[in-house]
DNA sequence: GTGAATGCAAAACCTTTGCAACTGG
DNA sequence: CCAGTTGCAAAGGTTTTGCATTCAC
C-alpha cells in the first residue's frame, strides 16, 4: 500500500509547486506526517513528539521540529498560531481559519462561506503581494457557550 | 493639559466596558501608553522598553510587559501576533488586520473595505461566541514588490 | 495605610543550533 | 557514496514569576 505521504507527494508534485520533488522520505518524516494525518486535530510540536515516540522511541524532539518545518515548507502541513501559545500543526490544506475555545481549548477549523474569499474584506494597498494569511479566533465554542448560559 | 491616556480612560469608561475604572495610573503605565501613542507604529515589548528607558531610565522590562498586558486587558492597546515573532503592540483600536512585509519588516494596519465585516466570510457553527479575531498577513509590501519586479 | 505595581534576577517555555554519527536514494 | 537528516545537548529569545520595596489612591 502506498503511504498517504507518498500519495500526497505525487499529487503535489504534479501541481505548480515543484518544491516536493527534493523531499527525502526518512522514517521520521513519514512518521510525523502520519501522526498528523491519523488524528487530524491540531497538536503542538510536543504533542506530535509524544505520539511519535510511541511508535518510534528513538525519535527526538529536535527532529520533530525539523520534520514539521520541512513539511510546512513543502506545503503538506500548515503551522497554526493562536496568540503566543505554542504553534500547532494541521494537515488541512484547504483555506480555513482557526478557532480556539477559551474554555475547552479545542481547536476548530472554520471554513469559508460559499464562494467567499479570505482576503475579500480587506482594503489592501494596490501592489501588495500576499504570501500567507492567517486568521485566528478565540472565544467560546457552541458547546461551552451553551453550558455557560445554563 | 489632560493626557491622552486620561482622555481615553474617560472615553472608555463611559462605554459598556467598565474594566478601566480600576486602572491605577502609575508613571510607568502612562509612559508605556504614551510611547505607543507617540509613534503609532508596531513596536515589540523590547522596543517599547528601549524607548521608555530614554524617558525613565529606571523602568524595567518586566514592568513594560506588565503594563502592556494591563493596557491590552483594558482594551486600550492591541497585541499583534504574526507567526512566531515577538508580539507587537498597537494603539489602533479600529477593527483591522496586520500585514508584515517579509523584506522590509514593516507592519501595516489594513482596514476593512467599506461596510465589510471581518467575520462575514467565515462559516462559524451556530452558537459560537467570538471574543477575539486576529488577522495576520505576510508577503511583500507595494514598495518592496515594485523593487523586486524591477 | 494598604493593596497594587515596580524592579530585579531567576526561571519557564518554546524553538533553534552545532556537531558527530547515520542513512536514503 | 555523500548530501541531507538525525539525535543529543546546549544555547537562544521571549515572556513570566517570586519577592522585597515602593507607590497611588
């Protein structure tokens, strides 16, 4: 069976982004990627490290950081920053925002409304080039908000 | 002459947020706030510390952090986070995004298009309560982009 | 007067780095 | 084979904390 990571590389390397051609497939890199794909939540580097360590006890935290950086640069993973907290990592490549609940700490992916565009509400100066756009929201998720009111 | 900070407190304390009534006006707090209002750029805590030290050599970095935190909590100042870089601080209270140029490192405030709303493009689950929404963009500013092309 | 804020130094925290050993293509 | 990657430990930068002293109200 072809691993998800190999699939992704094939998919990606046929797109305009050729940066993945040079990605060397080490055990650690594949493991870190698989850890992210398996749960599809938003773990921090340390959490990825803990989960990885269960499957490969020799892996080091520095390597996890390394792999996450490489995967981000290759566009296979997104780095998520909400405030000053430790970065989280997310394998959802579709354009989306992140919402973190201030009570249960859960991170949610928030999609765009139909045909909406992320940058459409902003009055950007003519000639500006946007490479990254990150949207982070904080508040109470529907569940915690309902409990709060009750 | 009434200081800008005192003015702001008066303005703010008449709004629904009564949190400012209890703000004790220390020399350091006022200084940190004035430093932010004077330049209206987006300094980091360390930069605020350096500028503050010029006017009050005894002020400590911990106190600057303290004041920035207090002023943020009181809603007089916004904390700006772009990626993993050190937080920056901004006295612009209008809803806006931040754009940082990857080349010149300048931070720009980006306003909303006429009548646009920040959260209008996002498909938020029913019942979610948003307390903070932060939009951070990175790329090339018009100036650096033009130079790049040339 | 008194609770809150300051200043200092030390700690905490997340992340990066230097370098010798190893490994995937 | 060998450039690129790993693992380890140590360093880096930002932010927070503990505590005695000082200050604003």
